[in-house]
C-alpha cells in the first residue's frame, strides 16, 4: 500500500477500508506527519477553523461499583475506605455550585452502584432538575442502563424512555472501552458485551436521545482492535446519526490493577495518541466532531491533537476524579482563557457551544 496515494485518495473522497485504516494507524516513521496533515485538512474542510468547548461540570455521584474494571482506579467496593455515595442534599448542593459556575451542562459520573435500580436513576435526574430545570443533563452509560433494567425487571428500552421523560438530555457513550469481546474479557469482564452496548446505543438513538461515542485505547488491545471498534461506531452512525462526537480516551495506567499486575503497558505513546485522533478523523467520515480529552493527554499534547484532526476541547469539567485517581495531574479544570491561548496559538478560533454543538452567543 502506498501512503501518499492512499491519503490523496482519501482527500478525494475515498472511504477507508478497515485494512487501509490499520495501515495508517501503523505508521512509525516521519511519514506519520503526512497522516496528521491529511487529517487536519479533512477537519478544516468539515468544520473550518473553529474549536469548540462546552461549559460543563462533572458531578461524581458514587465511586461504589459492581464492575471493578482492571483499567480503573476510581471504583470501590461499598466496604472499601473512601467509598462514597451522594444523597439528595449532596447532589443538589453540587448542582447549585455548578449553577454558580454558569455551566450549561451537568455530566453525572458514577460507578455502577450494585443497589441502584431504575427508580434510583430517575430520582437522581429529578434531584438535578429540581434545582436546575433547564440544565442539560449528560448522564449514564449503556452499562448503567442495562444494570437498571436488570435490577428493575424491565427492558433497556423502557429504562431509556423513563430516563428521557425524567429529563435526560443525552446518554454517555462510555463503557464502550474497546468493542471487541476478547479484549473486554480482560479489561472489563463485568461490563455489558459489545452486542449489548451496540443495542442500547441504537435504542437510545432510536428514542431521539443523542450519545457520545468513546474509545478507551492504550491498554490490552491491538491496533486492529482499535479499528474494529471504530468500524462499529461508523456503522452505527451511518444508520442513526445519533453520535454527537468521538471522544478518544487514552488509558491512564499508573494506579490501575491491570498495569500494577503487569497485564497492560504504560498506556499509549504520544505517536499513538495523535495517530488515533488522525485516523479517527479520516476513517469516521460520518462524524463531524472529534474531541480532545485534555484531562488524559495534557494541555500541550492536547493542543497538538487539534492539528491532527480534532476540533473540540470538550468541557471545563471543574473536576475529574476518574482521571485523577488513575494518576493524571491537572485533570480537573481547564480555564476557557487557557483554551483560547491553545487555539489562538495555532491560528484557530475558540467558540463556546452547547452539548448538541449549537453555538452559544458569547
Ligand atoms: S470504569 Fe466505571 S464501571 Fe469500571 S470500575 Fe471504573 S467506575 Fe466502575
């Protein structure tokens, strides 16, 4: 396969096959700059010079989790030191704090609490909405939807309908990790299978509930697994159009069982991080937005990702206990002024957006 011919074809509208995408993801010498450059050109044609971000607040509900995934340092057993589960008053206090920070989105993050059922998830939505009726609530993963359905003896479709009626604005495309069951058996054996994740995401899109799409890479998967994962996302998007963006999540290894037990490497390299972004931009021709997780990459590599195909700086977040526990420093808050500096420095323009990517007025 000739790299230059392939990239020229892609820029001319050719749709990459899995084999071709894998070839691009495997580049190791200086020609990787050509892949980044092609991805940046596709980004420019698709969304222009604008870099977006949302003013949001992460709100951690509980770290008690039935799954205890090997790549995660956040989840705890209920009896473990440091385990917590917020009650109504605590959730509402955190929501008021978020309102003081003038966020447009609250992102609820939680372990998959063994005792949560559908009613508890609906209660949480109502607690948030009581305090902030017009806030966009971005919450819950397909794994939590499945857990709620099993605990309550109803279908996942019924759970989604009830969540939407209770004020869920968008579902998180998390718990995807790598959508290859052999890999999931190693990194997150207690989570939903690939097939169930795909079914719930399709159900959400069918109900008019948008979702993000995520990929958690850099642990035990191969480059071919990463492409298989992207291929599943591209197929879903082709059918539903319900993904708002791809969120690439680089594995943070330091404090996680998989790494400490010698079962996973020390995360992705910088080359892998930027190539994953670039190949995602080139392969996911039906996605408009590719996000930079600055909490995982850091601000400096995150800025470079904006030159490798990405166009969105995610949110202000204000706190990210999941990344902090895994060993990331500075994952808690990125001031829009710093985002402005990152984007202006590469000749781009920062704009605030809402969760659905409609532009904010300021
Ligand atoms: S990744 Fe999520 S589901 Fe897995 S242990 Fe951590 S909090 Fe629990």
